[in-house]
C-alpha cells in the first residue's frame, strides 16, 4: 500500500520519528501517527501511536525501550476506554492477555477511537486500503480547523466565522451607527456650535472686569449682559434639541443591535445553549446592548466635542498668555499615565461584575419561571437566600470596583485643582507686580478657560473607564453575534421527502467525555412505523435529536431519501418533520396561535380540523374563550394531556412527511393516553414515524422495533421476531406486562 | 432492593486491574471486577464511591474511603487516581488572549501544559473555598486547589479571568 505522506494530527517530534524508523521493518511504512500527550503514568509528555499496514508502534518516553511494537494479527479487540479527563487504548490479544498500550487526554480521543477501529478491523481481516480511506476522512475532518484560533471550520477551506469577525470593535459597531449618520452629524454640528458659543462667556467676563466695571459703563454692561443672555439661551436651546436627537438615534441603534442579538440567539445551535445559561444570554440582550449604546454615543459625539473644546480652549489660552498656559498643562501627563494604569486595573473588575451579575440573572431565570415548584416545596426562603448570596457576591465585586473607579477620578481632580492654584499664585503675582502683561480681567478669563479645559481632560481620563466597561459588554454581545450559526449550507435545496431514513456509521458525543451513540446503522423505509425503546439514557432521544439536526457534529452520515440531511435546506427539512415531545412547550398566546405556530397562514377550518384529528377540539370548545383562550406562560391553564393534544394538532396542521413522537404519552393517565393514542394513529397513517416510548403499549401499531442500549442498536426487527429472539425487548415486555398486571390488580383491590 | 453501603471493615478490596477491584464482604460474599467511581467528583471526592460492574450496574457504595482498612483504602485510591485525571494547576506561566480564545500555559502536578479555554464565563468556575475548576476546549479538566495561594505572577495573570 502506497501513501503519499504519513497522516498525523501534529508534527511528529524528531526523536519519535527516529525511534519509529528504527523499529519499522524494511518494507513497512507508517500510514498514520496519533501524537499523544500523556505517558502511561499520566504525566504530560510527548507520546505517539504509529500505525502501519501490518502492526502498530507506541512511543512512550517512560518505557525502558521507549518504543513497543505490536502486530495486527495478534489483536483480538482494540478499544478506547474513556475515563475522567483521560482515556486509554486497551488491546486484548488473541493469547488471552490484554494491555493498555496508549494513554491520552480527550484532545486525541477521537483519533485514538479511529485508530482502534482500524487496528481491530484489519486484525479481523478487512482490507487495510479501505480502512485507510476512513482514517484519511477522519483526519481531514479533524484537521479542518482555523489555523488562527483552532475552531472547527464549517467545511474545508471555509473562512473562520470567529476570526473573520473579530476585527476592531469600533469597526464592528460602525454597522449599527451608520444608519444614524445624518442625525449624528447634525448633532455633532450642533455640539460644535454650542461648544464655540461656550467659549464666549469667559472672554466677556474678562472684558467686564478689565474695562466695563472700572469705567462704570452702564450701557456696555447692559449690552454684555444681553449678549451673555443670548449666548446662554442659544446654548441651552441647541443643547435640548441635540439631546432629543441623540436619544432617538441612540434608541434606534440599541434597537437594531438588540434585534440582531435576538435573531442570532434564535439561530444558534443547541450546543451553544448546552454550555451557556439562558440567564446570561438574556443579560446580554437586555443589559449589555444598553451599555454598548451609551458607549457608542459617547464615542461618536462626546469624544469629538471634547476634543474640539480642549483644542479651542488651549488656543485661546495660548493667545491670552502662553506662559500661564504651559503652567496649567503640568497636571496633564499625570492624568494620561494615571488613566492608563486605571484602565488596566479596572477591566478585570468589569468582567467580574459582569459574571456576578449574570449569576444574579441566572437565579432569576431559574426560579421565577419555576415559582410553582418553589412554592410546592416551600422553597421560598432558600430561593431568597440563594438570590441574596449571589446579589452579595455582585455587591462585593462592585464595591471593590467602586473603590478604584471613584478614587481615581478624585485623584485626577485633585491634581487638576492644584494646577489652578499654580495659576493663581503665579498669575496673581504677575497682576500684583504688573509684569507679564497680565490684567485682573485676563487672569479671571484665563482661570475660567483653565477650569473649562479640565473638563475635556477629565472626560478623556474617564473615557478609558467607560471604554473598559463597554468592552466587557461588547465581548459578551459578540460572543453571541460571532458564534457559529446552525450549519445550513444547502439553502434552497428542498427535495420532496418520501421518508426513507438511513443512519450510516453514526457516532456522537455531546462533549468528548462520553460517547452517547456508537456505530449506529439503521434503515427505515417510507411509511414504516418504528418504535425506539431502551432504558433511560440509552440514547433514544439523541438519535432523534440528530435526525432533527439539533446537533450536527456527529461522525458518519444520516440520509433521508438517499440525500445527506446536511445537504438539505435546514428550515425546509425541519418543516417536513412533525415533532411531538413528552413535555410540549406552549407559548404565552391563544390556543389557536399555539396550534397554528408551524403554519401561521393556516385557514381557521384547517386549524379546527387539526384540533379534531388530535382529539383536542372538544376540550377547546368547552373553554369559555374557545380557541381564543390565552395560555399562561408555558401552557399554564391546560392539563398535561390537553397540552399534548394541542401539540399533536400543531403537528397535524404541519402535514409533515416524517413524524417523531418522543415519549408523547409518558406523562398522562390511561384515559388521556387512549385519546392521544387515537389521535396519533390518525396522524401517522402513511407517514414514516419514529416513536420513542417507555410504555410499550404505545407501540402497538409499530411494525418495527429498534432497541437502543448504551448508545448502540442491539436489536432491530419486527416485534414478533424480537419476542421470539427473547432478548432485551422480550425482557422489557415481560417486565412491563408484570408491572401492568400488578397495577391492575392493585387498582381492582382498591376498587373493591 | 436496599442499597448496600460499605463502611469501615465491612468489606475488603483487592486490586484486579488498573481500574478494577474485587470486593469481599464480611459475610463472605464476593463480587469481582468492580470499577470504583466517585458519586461526587467535585464536592466530596473521598466519600460515596460507587462500585460498578461491566454493565454499569452498581453493587455497593463506599461511604467514606478513609474508614476502609489501609490496604483496601490504598487499592481504591489507586483505582481512583488512575481513573480521574484532574491535573492540579500550581502556577500560571503565561496567558494570552486572541480572537476571543484564552490560551494558558500552566504548571501542573503532571508537568507543563498549554490549554485553550473557549468561554471564560462557562469554563472557569470559581468555588467559594478558593477552588477553581477549569475545562479546556477538549473537555479536559483542571483544578486550582486554592487560587489565593498561587504566586504573585500567577495571581496577576489569573485576575484577568476570575
């Protein structure tokens, strides 16, 4: 077998390459190498598993001879045993012995799985060439990562969503500011105007002190007062107009940002929500977008205004007296250096505050919707205590941050004030001695300008603080905006779906710690009604989750009518599936809208017909508000069975090609089960149906049963054949029959 | 069926394989090939150790490893040490943040390791007793026993993330 190069997950260190070369036979060639990270004693170390057509070699620096070689033909079984934070490749040999040959962290667990399969299959006599193709495909998929950040790419050569959008923050935010450009430019113009006007009063004050008051010129005094009045009026009128415009455009900016974050939150894959609490997502949509809006306005307006104000004042001050101006600039370097130190110190605090606040919100989102559970278990006090402790955590961090964020500006102000003392002492001295060409009026004007100048200085000192504050919010918001969407690369490909489902060599784990599905191979023909049974946690619902494309990061393929489901338009594909869950989720809306959720433009009679088919119409008609009955949050107002029938009506209205029932009758009484069963039977005729069920009585219409155990398909045949087989299904039926009989006799006893 | 709890010297354990033990009860009953697993791997690491067979069926629970006879205790602890790999971070050597991903170089009791953390908020959990649990992008776990006892430089690097 000739291969162009040795497949490897990272560069094989020279020492390992040399050690392997020494042990390889004359015609033996390495096909692939898994570079590992743990020694057999679980210390971090560079190890490797090299596989050839006839055997494999393991390099472990803690072994006496470093490399040990094995032959495929001696292997009876090769398996990866996942433990906690590490895993081992265990090999059972044909002579009855076994050995843990290779140890590694989860970083290389998938590759080790693949190596184990290769070794086992070749040992069982399968062609190495064919097995090598599988290995190559796995390497290609795993190595399909962004070279910058290491995230898995959607497909080979795809641009990394993470890095592509991690440009400069301001650049990202410009998108939201752009539509408001006209208003913001107008506001800026108004700001410059008011700023320019603000420079007039100190000059007038100087004139008053120097000439008008000493000359007792009442006429000039009147004119100056009128001029000052006009200046103030102009300043405040324009200020009010600018404030209004800014608020409106600011609201529009936050609206569009919030909409985008919410829209993105809808299209994120479930695995994002597996790792991120809903509380923290809500916090980002509600709180962080506001912080960003405030910051964007600050950046787009205040920075410019304050800059011009600062420059304007300095120019005037230089004209008035350049020596005094230099004196008043003494505190500025202190402020700049201080601001830099402050920024570095305050950012971690803002991050911590954010995390503590997300904790507080997560208690809220956890407990308020579950208020019934809290009350029924008399857990109010515990809940309050928990909330208090999270709130206190937030307070502690916020207090620490407050120390820094309040002390620093005051230190700045102190130095700034000391600057004005300098002007008083030096400038006052010049006025008294009559040197330096300084008059009392000029000194008063100068002091006014100097105090105005410290406004922009203070602003820029504080700016870093608000920048850091916004930065922590921006990070969180862009965590969502930059997260990878559910992969949907086949938009527009909407083939008609007949309902043939195939799972081909499907392996899946939520994270790398435990395999949830292993080597699943199933074919379901159109129109078949397939029952999926197994114990809790066996992987039944995961099977359905993969078919629904809630998780796409599995190995192997899932085909519908011969087409890989990843190549079908995601929304179209899901619209073809009717999915009825054990605990159907209802929206806080009318019963009618809840049924019509999947088809908002449905005709009224279609909705009524769907409700009839689902055995829901009668109870809806009995409600005082009928189809207009507004349900409380998550369907409060309906019983479990009623909610279930509404959700079946939802599925009926959708007229799907595939139907999935996930424990649809698990949480209802026998009578309701009968009604639901009836509804289901009406719905499934002619459609490919997967029914996950604990109660085997639910599966009486099934023409095939699949038994899942520890993520593997262990039985797959007609119910009759499985009963004859006397395997797991048979046992489950026996147990349930006994349980049913027991329940029945107990019920009869009570009745008597 | 009542759960069988094992205390003190009501049972004796002998090592069978790297992560397997045989259990012999005081009454003479023997169960072979049991895998000890922590029921509370985070909060109570030496208490409530479940003993599972190859099918994942639990045969007994050790209430507290400390109460076992010294040999049995050592056998169980050895198995747990082999099964659970949670390197203890004793110092942060370097910390960089690029494209939203944290990269830590850490000194652990198992050697130096570089790890990537995807989501600072979800993957770094600070507990009340100063313990910090870390999960890297490959789902490997790490632990800082008490971050307050880290050296000054490590604390400085860590302070950006906790």
